[in-house]
């Protein structure tokens, strides 16, 4: 008999099969996260907040009258307007606005050339506003105002009050 006993070859570990379940689970989680992120972005940036919250003038001054020359078929803007637009968010003291809203309804102001049946902006208060009483209190200190308008958004830094004088 002669020689050492034969040893088997080095053991080879069995081939590992990768689990597809873990890969599929990771892909599903990634898709769900992407969907949730997209929904959050749409909620923050894609929704239209609608027209600004506004109040009519003081009860003694009456509501802002409708401009009869206004076109009732003009489309409503759906995106934020650039600073060069007629959007009242960009109006400054000394400029004028006209009311394109329905008589007795919410005012819809647009920056316009000063003239008959326009409102001159005597003073603009930027920052948080709490509504009608706040607008009335702020404009009550402005000499010569006849009407007020406020914009109250969810973001207080976008709020403003306009103290107006009918021309």
C-alpha cells in the first residue's frame, strides 16, 4: 500500500443564487419614494391658489365698482405674473389700479394707467395681514383714502394691504 490516502479536492461552496425578492423590494421602495416626492412637489408648486383674498372698500365707501369697459371674456391668469404685468402684487404707491371684478363680488384689481374710475395707490403695507379689520386700521391712518384692498396668503411675507383713492 504505499502512499498517503487520497484527499478529496478543495471543497467548493455551493453557488449562491441571488434573491430576486430583495431586489424587487428595493425597486418598489424606490418607486414609492419617487412617487411621494413627486406628489409633494406638485402639492407645493403645482396647485393654483385661486384669486387673492380681497375685501371690498369700507362699508361707508361702498364696494369697488365694476369697470364697464372691462372685457368679460378675458382669460384669468393661471401662472404667477412677471413684475411687468398688471398683477396687483407688484403695484407701488403712486400707481393706479382698476377693478375688473363683478359688481358686488370680490374685487379683481389690475394695474392700469391713472384716469377716471381708477384707484390711486396712496400707501402699500407689505407683510402679514389678518384681513378686513387690519386693512381698515392700517388705511385709517392714511389721509385721503377712499377704499382698501388686502391680499392674505398662506405665506405671510406675500401679504399686503393697499390704501386706495378713487379718481
